[in-house]
C-alpha cells in the first residue's frame, strides 16, 4: 500500500503481489575464462578463448540438442530438483583467426612482379573453430505412475550400475546410455535419480574456413573472391540420446543436430 499527495488531494493506492507464477528457483554459476589475442602482425590476427564453467539450478529444462526433464517430481521438496544446469558445458574452446598469405604486393614474397601478384598475391585465410563438451542428461520415466495425483513427472531409480557405455561415439549411437543403470519407480514413490545426471551428451567440434583473394581493379574499385567451407571437416554434431526410460529407443541417438559440409563461392565488389 502506498500514498501520495498532489495539489492538496491525497490518494491511496493498494497493490497486490501475486507469487503464483514464481518457480522459487536459485542457481550458482562458477567459471574461469582464459583469453589469448594477437592483433595484426605480419598478416596474422587471432582471438582464442577457453572457458571452464560449472552451473547448478532448480529449473532449467532442455535445449535444441538435449531433451529436458518432464516436470517437477516432488513439489513439496523442490531442493531435490537442484542439479547441473541443462545449458552447462564444462569446457568450451573457441578460435577465430585471419592470416594474409605473405605473397604479392607489399608482402615478403613475389612482390615485384605484377602478373604473379594477380595470380598469387592478396590471398587471406580465415577460420572459426568451436570445441565444446556435452550437456548434462535428464532421465525421465516414460510412465508417470503418479500423474493421476497431480504430479508433473516421475524419474526412475538408480540401480548402482554406471549409465555410461564403452566405445567411440559412433559405436555407441544405439546404446549411448545403459538401460541397466535404471529401474522403474513404483506408484506413490519418487525416483532417486537427479533431475540431470552427471553423464553428458555428445559434444561439438566444428571448423568454418574461408579463403579470400582481393584484387585492385582501379584506384577506388576492388574485387574480392571468396571460397567458404561451413563445417569444413564434415564433423557431425549429434542430438542427445532418447532420455525417456521405458521406451524401446531409450539411450539411443537417432538424429543429427547440424548440417553436412557446405561449400559456397562469392564475388564481392568494393568501392
């Protein structure tokens, strides 16, 4: 409740605060960031960052690559939802660079011949790379045996067996998560599996590369030829595994989250 006075007239306003939409969430985020940078020197410029991060919260849920939990399992004990954040990748390394090849006019090599300068000079190599660890995995129970009583979700129980399977990522696509690590939680009970388990989904390794050549056509006109490769090494980024325990495809990775290598050519005029 608040009051104010204007021109001798006193007005009183009563305000209501409604908490029905609050999730009572709390979170913690810790990180370490290391940055390396080199400004233009002998044709080279680069910026690289390495991030180590750890994040926990009560409410983050799913992303475009990884399925999230089905809902709060026990609304009378929200603290049991506290787990790694769905967006948390523990390690991320990124690099962006540009390098003008040392040939042609004003460069170290082939700088005195106009024909060679047109053919071999003015080339520039560029790249962007990202390496990222996987996101944590949420395990849900396909059949919510407590749904009839108003509970939004139910998680299974842990059996004590590790959910991780062995082999390379390609070898594990049909069995990324071990079914033996979980058992069905009975009706009127809450499963003891956390909202997100420490096991993580597939990571990301991607390079985008390009090669530019700039030619001076006239004093104030230049042309630039571009050859660009997106996902240059054709590395797949897989979506997360099926996280619904009790389904026939539980633990399987059945889809890809990125596109195959793409090549494109471009001609740009600048004046």
